[in-house]
């Protein structure tokens, strides 16, 4: 990994939807590329745990939303959410948990270098679930890891989501039958022995974007390895939770993270 990964090269203030939270668009280095992301900090001088927010989707689908990032910052975290390479003026091309995982790794290093940040927690939503697990495997010092509606198996995503197959073949370079190793290297289930952080799995049982089978496979594998894991399944919900429930889950999961802080 490049030693300048995570180095900040540009900071731009952006409007915040929350008067208690400061938002900045950050340009940082990731394996030689200038990549962008959003930083949200509570407006005071206190130290906080870091929160690495790994978005779902690809390109403009699932893009980082300032209100969502500010929502987590308001719970008492310094939050950084990479856009991933090739987005919003960043260099390179996103490749769906391939080399763009380096953007998450470099974002972790960026957070770690911030003077007000103590422990770092990793959060992934949807496709960000894979990114979060890969990052947790790379950085065993992470305090905790949460995956919400998260992908855990890229093969399963290919077969479940007919609407994504064309994009996945283009970005990954072919089908799982033709290039099984490319799908396997994007599937963290095969590397969970290296994961040290406690894991919280959140999933709506009626999710049709990322089936609950992703959560079940992840939980089974973690339990087989005797890794610390907790799961919150919501029988009545899909990929998106109603606003009031969403706020409650955000409150609960951030409290879960704080209980796993090391410092």
C-alpha cells in the first residue's frame, strides 16, 4: 500500500443540513489517484471516534448524501464517506469492490490521521457491505463493523440482480462462470479468518435489492469461525426502512458502536 494513501490534498467547505455539523468535501490520495469524499464533524473541539461510511451503488446510484452523513456525525462521530474513484471529479474508474477498495482503505488511513479521531468504526450500506468487510479485514485495529442491507457474496449479487448483470460483466470483466476468481476476490466471505472487529448485521427480510441470504451467509460464516457477531433482522422491511424506524436504528447502531470503543 502506498505510504501517501489517505493524504489530504484539498479541502472545500460545503453547506451543511445540520447547524451542529461541519461538512467539508475532501480530495485525498488513493494509490496515486485523487479521490473525493465527504467529511462531517461536530462543531466543537472534542475528540470523537471515527466513522468510515461506505456507500452502496455505483457512480450516481447510491451517492453519498450530506444529510445522511450529518445524521451519523450528530450521534457523536467524525464521519468520512468516500465517493469512490471516478465520481464527482475524482480520478480513475469505479470497479465494484475491485481496485476501488483501495479508496476505502485510504479513507480509513485518512480518518486515522485526523487529530480529533480516537477509534475507528466501519459502516457499509448495500454494496458498501462488501467494502466494509474488506476494509475490516485489511485493518484489524478497527473497533467495530456494521453492515446494513449489505452485500457479502458477489456471485449471489450477479445471479439475484438481472438488472445489474450487464454492468457487472462490463466492470468486472465477465461472468462468474468465466472469471470465478474475479468474483471470489470481491467476496469477503473467503477471508473472514482475518477479521478481528465485532460485527453487527442489519437487514430487512423483505429486501429485494440485496437479499437477506447475504446476511445469513455472513452470519453463518462468522459464527463458524467463532467471531463476535450480532444480527438485527427486520421481518417487515425491504432495503429501505421507514424514516422513523431508520432514525431509531441509526441511534441504536451508533450506541452499539460506542460500546465497542477501545479508548
